[in-house]
C-alpha cells in the first residue's frame, strides 16, 4: 500500500497491521482505499464504519481514518441501522465476517436487506471463525477440516448471495480476493450513489491460518487457485453440475434502484401527518 493511502485514508501508525502474515484483509483495504481515491474522495468525514467481532472487523478500526463503531458480536448491522436513521446524511458501511454477519448476526442482516436499508454491507467470507482459532462457520465448505470438524465439515454451507437475492436488497455482488479490479469497481459503484438501499458485497477471502495452511498451501498459491476457480456467474450458469464442482460464481447478481427504507419511511410519515 503506497504512502498516499497511509497519509490520506489510514490512521498514523496503522501499518504494519496485526493481521496474520499473508492475510487477505490488506488487499481488501487496498481495494477500498483505491476506490475512494478514484471517486475523488479527499477525506472520510462523511463516512461511518461499523464492525462487530472478528479478524475482518479490524479493517475499519484501528486502520481507517474515519469515525467507526466496534460493536458486540453480530450486532454491526443493527447498530449501523440506528446510525443511519439518526444521521441519514452519512454513508454507513458495515464490514464483518461470515461468523459475525451470517451466524450470530444473520437475523439483523436479513431484515436490513428486507427493508432495503440504506447501508453498504461488506461480508469478508474467510470460511471459518478465524479470530477464535478456526472453528467451522456457516460458510465452511463441506469436507473442510477445522478444529471443530477434524474429519471434515459434514454440513452444507450457507450461500450468502442466494440468501440476499431472496430479500429486497438493491445490490448483491460476490468477488473472490483474486478479483482485485472487479472488487475495486464494485466498491466504487456502491459508494458513488448510483444505487441506494442495501448494497451487499461478499468477498471470498479464505483464512490463511486456518484454511489455507490446513490445505498445505501458501497465500500466493491460494490466490492463483481462486483466479482459476472463481468464474463469471454467466459462465457458471452455462456449465453442467459436474463442471460446476469446486467453482465459485462471481459478479454482480442484482443491480436495482428501488426506494430504500428511509425514503419510504419519509413518505409514510408525510401521509400519516396529512
């Protein structure tokens, strides 16, 4: 990450990070900071970052130079909703992991998406509960060895994109950590006011300590693997079930501009007063 990003968008003393060597969270910070720069954002005084508990929840705080709230485990979306209702003029961004947003906090995510709440939600899917030493999470692939499934996970993983597509969310996307340019452009799109409502981006970024190393691979080898196995959603749809095995569909799955919760609430309040 260049000094430009450190001085403009990151807190002094933020680097080096406390993330594990090779952790992909630094790539996510880099993509987000480049998105801000290319959008012409000079400072982050109109942004509020909300996170819960987990490795990816450290991305905003202490590293990004902006107002941030570190909440209880699983409560990031609920707190972000309160902030947005109190200060609708601010852009509120939630960053959390699969344990935070799809396990203990899944109910909050579903209902925020049902309401199409004006939030940006970034799910960093590292496939395990990384901060608490690698237990299986709702997104752990079948067969993956974890500390709680030493003989391989036997449960079906949750598909975050499918879940969000069943709600009223305006924007639903998934990228792998190998899709740097597409991820950056997705960040730019959800932050540029082109679309409102709930904007959801899943980032598949396997935990380098409790997934990648358990597979006997290096972080670099895993990125190269993801570059091969993360395929465009339209290409994925054209393949047979056998050909889809071990592949991850990526892309923007929904891009709409339906009114968000705040706009509809204001309209409702006007009718009620009238």
